[in-house]
């Protein structure tokens, strides 16, 4: 996981938006998909990597040539750059074009006994390796516990005969509308490889947004609608009802971000100015809303929703009122959560568009707010970041196959905890 000189923030966790990509247009959905599919003409296979760490079989890099994909902005100090083996897979480009994505294939991807393959979609500031294959890749506490396992849900499912794939995005906090288009691309590629009509989706944290946007045909004006090729959608700690953690706990959250306070986490801040060690500084590049030419965290903005009328605000935090509602406080100033929501949250549009009844949805929540090293969400039952009532919010889902609460798991443990993995495998089966 991440560390800082003071606190670690929750932006990495989400996990942890709408940025000039056109209007959100829910469209009619296809009622059925063809039994087999060809590789879409808009996709170009750029590279294949047969030697991959953490137990994967191979990785492919694709480019979606559809006009509309663009170069998203990255934090100028490099904290959002690609790293590890992913940097190699993106051709050594630290800030890849958002039309590029990675498709990971697990062992048994073409031999597993289960007919319907599975696509795993990771969350914010994460990657397919740490999220699904090696929760301990980032070091201590990266998995949400004092001791991190070296295998994850990928190995669990592949070992049970599931044909498992995972997508890796160019931008760690990128626009969920563009990423939803790439989820559709990955589904089409898997169908073409295996000759199957449908794929199951598992979206963890921020990954819930892109998976749900795809099946709901919530898309940019240039985007493609849902192709009717998903059987089940499983969300793990997904902010189905949105989240407001950074604004409700802004002071504690910001110390992990603001460099003058010792922070270096790749996450957005609810503030535009903050006083650190007696110095009042501005960092518009960390803003939730487009500010001074910066828009580095669109995917986080899309997950925002207000919970103050349900659980109130954390009044123990410095400048709690102005942080949440906007204005100048004693040590900070910012525009408030409503301005950020108005700048492009997707929570309400996704609920309104609805998930087709042909897609059976399953919602999993964690019930333990004990993520080490962060100020856990304490205003109501949560997994440390996302409220249980948000993760289990079924509004807009046409068919709900089940919901479950893993009372002993926090937000980061949902991707590898034994009970959570067993629940996911049971729903897939």
C-alpha cells in the first residue's frame, strides 16, 4: 500500500470524471449477443508479453482507435505514473494514452471447465497484479491487513476451473466512461478468443463504476452502447450509492496528499489551499473539480454522492464545515462536495439508466472499518471507506441475484479474503 510522512489517505483505496468527453447518453441495450464474436475493428493488438509475474499466463496491450479517446492529465509530480511491470507492458510510457489498456490472462484461460469466463476489473490507484494476483505486491498493509498474502482471487478462481481475465487501465484514476468502453472491448476480445456468447464481470471499488456504466450504456457521446454480452455483474465494495469520505474527513485525508505536509499519495483533495507547517500553499492539480487547467482525478469525482443527511459529517476534523460545504476555513479552502458532484458525478446517472434485467447483479460489502494506517470511515457501518448501505444499494439494478456482507473484511480485504472469495465463486457458479 502507500505510505506518507503523516497519514495515508483513502483516495488510493478508491480504492481511492466526467472531463470533456461529451454528454452522458443512456442508450437502448442489445437483448442478446451472438454466440461468437470477431475482434472489433477498432482494436489493435500492439504487443504480447509471455513472461509475467504473479502467476499470470500472459498480457496483451491493445489500442482502441475510436475517435474520442484522449490523453488524460496526470499529476505533474509523477505520483500517478505507471510503475512496476505495468510500465513495461505499456511500452515504457509512464503516462499512457487512455485509449490503451492491458488484458491479462490467467493460467487455464482457454482450458478451464466453466463455460462463462470472468473479467476482473480493479479499483482506483490499483492494478491487476496487486488487486487480483499478489495483494502483497505493494508491501506492508497494501492488502488491508498486517500480513499480506501472495495470491488472490485470480488464483482462487483459476484453481476452480474458471477462465479468468483482468483488465489494466492506462490512468489509475481515469474517467470511468472511457474505461467502461474498454471493459466492453475486453469482453469482446474474450468472446472472440473463446467463442462464447457472454462474460461475467467482477468490479472492485472504482471498478464497479466502469463495469456498471458498460452494461447500463452510460457512455460518452462517441461511445458504443452495451452489446448484450454480460451474464452476471458482481460488485465488491462498490460505491453503488456513492461515497463522500474525502469531504467528510478532509483534514485527515489531506495529510497523505499535500506534499508540504509530507504526503505523496495519488488521490484527490477536497481543498485548493491548505496550511502545512505554517505555510499556506495551493495545489489545484489535486482538486476533485477541474481547476486552473488541471483535471487529474476524473474517476474519483464520478463516485461522489452526499451522505451528510444520513450519517452527518465528522465534526472532529479541522475546518469540517467549509471542507464539506465549501468556503474558507482556518487552514484550508475549497469548493465543497456539491460543486464536485455538479462537475460530473455518475452516481445518479447510473441509477437512472439502470442495469438491464438480463444482467444478474450480486453486491458484496465489507463490514469492518479497520484499514491500518488511515482514518477509517466511522460515521456509519462501513468497510473503512465505503458505507455498507452504499455498497449494497440495489437502486437501478433490474435483477438482483443476491447481496452479502462479509462482516470481518475491510475494503482492501474484499479482493482476497477467504469468505469473500468463496462468496464470489459461489455467485459465479
